[in-house]
C-alpha cells in the first residue's frame, strides 16, 4: 500500500449472464490498481436481477439495497436473461435495477463515447467509426416525460381513445443537472453543449434559461446550445466537435445509444449513474449477453472502464482511474482482443485471459 492508504467499501453486483465473468475481471483490476496506488477496498457481493429472483423471489432484496446504500460505490455487471423474460413486470430482473437507481437517487447518467485508435481500422468495426471521438454524454435520469404527471389513457366523448404524457422539469431539477454538467466539463476540455428543443417546448425553454444563468458561475466553461434534431445529425456528421454534452431524460435516452454507435463496439463502453450524495452505480452499457454467458467469450473492457469511472467519479481517485484507462489502451495496443472486437492480425483471447493481460498493463503502467 502507498503512503496514505485509503479504504472504501464497494458493493459488487455481478448479476446475470456474463455479469459474474466480467465483474470478476473488474474486481481483480481494481484490487491490483489499489495495491499500486494505495487504495484499499472492502467488497460486499450481493444479488440483484435474475440471480436474486431465483434465490429470494424478488429482483432487489432488502440486503442488496441496504448494502448498496451503506457503500461508497456500486459496481454492477448486468441483469436479465431469457429465463425471466416472461415474468410479470414487478418480477423482471430489470425492475431490480430501476428500483436500485430510484432508491439511490442517481439523477445524472454519464456515458463516455470514446474511440480507441487500435480498434478504428479493425474490419469488425463499422465504417462510421471515426478517429478522435472522445465525448461525454450526460443524461438527466430522474425527471422529464418518463416520470411527469399527469399521464395516462382516456376516451373522448365520441369514443376515440387518446393517451398523453407530460414533459415537466422544475428549476431545481434543471439546476442540479446543470451544475453537475458544468463541473464535469471543467474536468474535461471545458466545452459544454446543452441539447434541447427550446424553439418548440416550454420545458426546454426553462432548461435553456437556467443553463444560461448557471453558466455565469462557470466562466471557464464554454457553453453552447443545440436543438436535438440538429444534434442527432451532428453526432453522426462530426462527433469530434463535442466534448461534454448534457440533455434531458428522453433526448438522452435516444442520443446516448446513437453516441455509442459512433465508437463501434458495445463491449467497450462504460457508464456511471450519480447522485448528489451517496453512492453511484457503475456498469457497462451492454446487457447480460445470455447468448455467450459461461463461455469465457465476454469482453470485460466496458466493465473494467466502469471500474475506472467508479474510481474517478465515485471515489475521487483520478490517478488510479487513469492508470486503468491507460492499461486498457495498452492491452489493445499489444493486440489482445475478445471475439467481438477481433480482427485478423490481432490475438484472440477469452475474458479471463484478457483480464490477465489488462493486469500486466496495470502493473507496467506505460
Ligand atoms: P439489454 O436489453 O439488457 O440492454 P440487449 O438484450 O439489448 O441488452 P446485450 O445483452 O447487450 O443486448 O447483447 C447484445 C449482443 O451483444 C449479444 O449478441 C451479446 O452477445 C453481445 N454483447 C453484449 N455485451 C457483450 C460483451 N461484453 N462482450 C461480447 N459481446 C457482448
Ligand atoms: Mg437483454
């Protein structure tokens, strides 16, 4: 351990499908990096999703929630699988994850979209992948049209059915995500693009007004605004123009999937969901991949990069986070690939062996 050894409690939720395989690699990488950077962990492994349903009958057991709430951060694999696909909504693995996010109050969802140069020319990746993309998309996660009241179905007097939802944002909800986004932009390249539909929607007009007001407190950040229709085009046309991007819940839902595609591989992308106070949830953006579970084929990079986000945004351990990110790049540069990112001329390995190679890179720290 280093000079000022710090200790953190981390909740591990392997979940279902490939979850246990990728979490095992990420845990090993965290431990080794911690040894080298003077950080200690107390890991608590708990059940959620399908694994929890099978063992306890509910997707989010009380023990899992209380463990998560008492920890500094939660590292999650993935939940779900064919086995539970026909369960009623309250007994779906994914419901456990939604409940966990709600209970922890994680209102900001961060998804970096980064292109790794060693992967750009790989034949398995799509042609739209562009060198130099390195953006952070921040999605407001607990407000907007997905939660707005009133909502529902109705019937007009003439018998015709209708349905409606409400896009609603209060000032405090906008201010909270705005401050959050400005702070992230400060730590990155100092550019923040807020995406809205302020030419049409009142909720977006208030959103834009609050961002303009709060910008006064962050003179070192260059704020710009873009309409969501234009943004969806610009993300494909020239994704390199973006540094930090922030948007509401529904636009973020759509744009985050779009942004991930400009990087080419689902197995490479991490995410963080953060609260004002209390632990965040760190997880790969991909699902539980039941089609390859238990076969040692899963790409662990996204989960390892989620562990790096846990260090940076969850624990404030920037140096250790960078060490892991550098190790990921070094492992790619040394040619190691799982099957989803394999191309001729590179070295095909399984999940476990890739983990070993990542650890060598963490150790050599080039
Ligand atoms: P969800 O609905 O839970 O978000 P999904 O069912 O849409 O997920 P995934 O579980 O992410 O989809 O799987 C989509 C495809 O990508 C599958 O063929 C899966 O094998 C593959 N895949 C996902 N994650 C990885 C990974 N880490 N390594 C290799 N392949 C993966
Ligand atoms: Mg799925």
